[in-house]
């Protein structure tokens, strides 16, 4: 019975410690919808909370992977 009480106390302590630990808030970037470019590709722009801008291009073919491009394209 004493062992069970120790285990329960340890679990409560661990839970309490984890619930007060600081959590870093990482916001998702704000992105436009994919815009079809008429050449078989689509393009989108994303802006992070810090104002940094990232643009991505992807082939409209199924299974394609987007890649970062210059936002001045």
C-alpha cells in the first residue's frame, strides 16, 4: 500500500510539473491559397509573424512537392 501511495504521489508531481512548464507558442505562417499560374504550376505566398515572406511553387501534377522560390517571380 505504501508503494502505491508513492507511485501516485510521483505521478501527481510529474503531472503538476509538466502542466506549469512554459510552452513556446509557434504560430503557423499566414498563407494565400494556391494560385494556378496557367503553365501547369501553382504559386503561394506565406508571411510569418515576424514579417518574413516566403513563396512556394508546385507542379499541378498529382504527388508533386512544393519548393521555395523567390517572391519576386
